[in-house]
C-alpha cells in the first residue's frame, strides 16, 4: 500500500515561483500549493513505502535551491 505524506515547506520568498514550478514537474508529487501562513508551500506526495518518502525528501525536494526548511506529515489513516 502506498504511503501518503504532506510536506510543509518554508522557502526564500524571492524563489517561490521557481520552486513551485520545479516541484510541479516531479511526478511523485501529487499536488503543490503555494499558501499563506507559517509555511510557503504545501505538497501532497505518495511513495511505495516510508523509505520512498524519505528518499524523495532527501534527493528530490530538500536539494532544491531556496528551500529553507521542511516538515513532513505522514498520513496514518485516510
């Protein structure tokens, strides 16, 4: 069963549009939303397992220039 997670992202605001565009090109990321509040972007993602979520964060999300911080919430029940 796939694992669903929400990634709450804080970014350098000057790079928000570029970061959103980069995230939207990633097929593993189901939805990318720019939001108001303590975070700048909220991403919904799915991976085959928890290791897949970790790998995606480590290799595909956090290395994007301008991303300052992430907080990941894994869905327990949907």
